[in-house]
């Protein structure tokens, strides 16, 4: 087994299959020594676990649930990375995470939601998973997803 595969097993994580595109794009592109993923939704078995805006209150996706969905997005992005470079052992650095949170107008906790992605990358890659990041609140995301995450990863 590879070092990252061993780490994933230790964490009880199984990478999903690459989520098929929902429009005219591909899941990831290699340019030079970097993989750029498309925005990944928290798809599990071809479905979103929830839809709607993130916030506090009835009818909203809770920040805690959205944080878990951001984690799923990051794992979907890693599956796309692996599909391009063959092995996550080739990753030399997670360079940047961009996270989008479909936010209720009163919600300002986007950084905490996107921590779901950042934290799992740190658990998997250690210091190589420490990255620059943006966490942005938006009015709506594709398929009414509550969260979307994209990665830029360096590899050798």
C-alpha cells in the first residue's frame, strides 16, 4: 500500500469514485506540476445529502452539517486529483482551497464551514496539507448545494 493509502485507512476514509460532471467541464486538469480541480459538491452515491442555504434556524442547513459536507467535497476533490496523477503519494503540497457556502443572508460563519475541508486535508497530508484558502458566502450553488470546494494541489 502507499503511504497516503495507509493514512486514509488509519483515518477510516475511503476515497469515492470521481463525481461525473453536471455540466460542460471536467473534474480536474493538470497544468505543469499542479492539479486544479473543478468545484466539487458533497455528492455521495450520486446524490446531494442536503440542499439549501446554510445558517441557523428552521429550513436551513446547519453549520455543523455544512462543515461535514465540506469534508465530503474535499474527498471528492482528492478523488479527482488521484484520477489525474495516479497516486496521492505524488502530492507535494495542497496549495489552495477555495470554498463556497450558499449562505442565509444573516450567516457569517463561512470559514468554520470550510474548515471541514481544511481539517481533513491536514489529517491526510499533515504539514503538506496546510494551504492558503478562501471561504466565500454566495447566494446559491449548483443543484442548490449548500457547499462547494475546489483544490489546487502541487505534485511531483
